[in-house]
């Protein structure tokens, strides 16, 4: 868990540093940071999709995942509930910032594969790399959205910690195929976040989060059925 702890600390440090620097950043520069993060999220999403799509043996699975997951998220109104919750703490764009931060911190390939590598092989390289990336990202995000971005740190800890514990418990059924499908869906969600930041399309990204559950469920049913 040392890699996850380091990753969590870097987000706290970056968010605090960014919120301090925000006081001296003019609105036009904040808008510049805002656009930069939108472009970065878009690029990261496209890269994840382009990298893993050719490796997929189930080209329709990501479509089914988005359709089913999006329906579940819409019925549960995850986006609306999250915005209302954050609204109790802030009247700013913190909700969008946290949505973006959580996706960038948690849904990236390093953040998913990292805890698995740590649990299976004691290799923290991916998590340390992810920590450095998150340090920079959290500083920029907090420079735009403020100190509230520190709320993403405990979520990251729980996310990576859960993957770590799940890998230890069920490591044998976590295959490369599953990781490929999760990475494709995750890349699409990061892309959606980028489009929302750039005000190109409000994709209601949080409503799509249940899509990440569909590939593991598919592979679990496949494993149990023996196919």
C-alpha cells in the first residue's frame, strides 16, 4: 500500500500548493489553465482508447458497457446527486473540478494497473509514476478550482486500496483482457470529461461511471460459465 499512500499525499500537496498559487493568478490565466486541463484530459482519453482498442477481443463490450452503465447512472442521477452534495460546500465549479480530478486520478491506466502490480508483484513503479503525474495535475486543478480539490485524495486512497485488496483476494481472475476493456471504457470517460471542460459537450460523465463495472461483471460471468 506504500505506493497508494505516496500517491494520496502528492494530491494533497499539489492541491494545497495550487490553491495557494490561485490567489495570485488572474482570471485570464485561470481560464488558460482551464483550457489546458480540458485539452490534457481529451488527449489522455484519446491515447488510452487508441492504445487499448486494437488489443480488444470484444469490440462490442465497451459499447454495451457505456449503454448499460449510462442508463444505470442516469436512473440513479449520479451527476445530480454529486452536484447537490458538492453544492453544500461550494457554489463554484468545484463539482466539475472534482469530477475531472477523480477521473484523471482514478480512471487512468496507471491508477488501475498500479495497485494490481503492487499487490501481485510488490512493484510500486506504476504508482510512483502516477504520483508524480498527479502532483502536477492536482496543482493545476487546484489553481482553477481551489482547496476543495483535496477531497479527491481520500477517494483515490479508497479506490486504489480497494483494487489492491481485491487483487490480493481474486488475483487469478484479473486478466489482461479485463484490464484492456476497463482501460478502453476509462479512456472514453476521460475524453468525455475533457469535452465537458472545453464546453464542447456536457457528457454527464458521472452518470457514465457505472460503465466501468460492466466489463468485470462480463468477465466474472464468463469465468463462472466456463466459456
